[in-house]
C-alpha cells in the first residue's frame, strides 16, 4: 500500500480520536474516517470512496502496520483509542492489546487462558480444532474406559473405499514438561485401539499446554509401525495453530470466542 496514503489515513485517524476523546468501535471509527478523508482529501479516491471498500481493502491492512501501532491501539472491548488516552488499567489475562505485542506474547497470553479453562471444555476446543484442520468428525470420549484417550476422530479414506482413517487424541494441561511415562501410556492405549480394527490410516496425537522433552518425541517416533504414526503438539504449536485459525483472538483477545467454550473465564461486568 502507498506509504503516503498510510500516513494520511493515520493522521486523519489520530485527529478523529482526539476530537472524539474516547475509544471508538470499528464501525463508527471507519465510518467517520471515510467521511473525514472525503472532506480533507476528496471523494474521488477509490480507496475511501466507499466505506465497505475502505474496511475491506485499507483498514484491515493498515491496523497491522508499525506506523499505526505506534499511535493507536485496540482495547479489550475491541474499540480503537490513542495510546495517550487515559484507559482503564489491565486487570486480567483478557485485558490486553493485541495490536501492541509480538507473537510470543500472544502465544503466552492464550496459553495462560488454556491452562485455566475447564478440562472438559478444553477437550471440546481441541476436538473443534481437529475437525477444522484435518476434516475429521470427532467425539469426546467418556471419562471411564477410555484408556486415557480424550478424543476419537474418523473420516473416510479417499484411497481405500469402505475404510476409514482414525485419529486418537490425548490432551494434557501441563504447565511444564510432560514425563516419559505419559508417552508409554499413550502409545499403549493407541496400539490397543488399533488392534481392535484395521484402519486405512491410524494416527496418535498428544497435545499439551506444556512442553515435550526430546526423549518423549524420540519415544513416539520409535513406536511408529505399519499403519500407526504419532505426533505431538506442545503449547507453542497448539497456540500457533489457534492463531493461524484466527481462534481466540480478534485484534485483542476474542472474549465471545472464549465465552462460548468456558464462560467462567470471562469477567462479568459490574452493575
């Protein structure tokens, strides 16, 4: 995008926020921005001749630029404000400014939430990710007789008619490193399920909010055999996949998203 145009829009945005002297929602902010741009820089420029085009082609790109982030933030309630404005102090993991942090901080913030989420709802969240990423239909298992498997996923195999691919998933909310004994138990559970039926492909996936030591990953690889393969996601990969999906963040923490999975995470407004 034209750097000169970026500077123009940022200056107009700062002017509008100063005049308003309060945070503005995206809708009212972009509407007033387009009106002010037309007034100051003419109506003929296609980039701001239409509010819809401006939001689609300019605004969403603009707010990710360094120049924008130097001056303007988006608050936890998804309103835009000048950094110089007197805003409420951040009190929870859900109160932070997505526009002003690097990817490592974003991952850390999401992990902090995942470690607090109800365990059963965390499993439901992971099941939804498996469906979205891999196209499987998932089922969260009951807590008895599951041999440590939390999610069972299936889909038809394209190459072998009448056969299915399966993925068996274990979810561990660990703060630190997952122990080697967990690998042994997981591998045993997956192999036992595999023996019950012959699958076109069979995958064991273990996910944690913590980390896996090299010995854990090596154990999984050594246990692979014909028909079965293993993989693992640590907290970094889990949050990276969520960010790529756009889940749990929307400029700032997406409160509506987390509320859907676990409403206890979202602070209630004081009346």
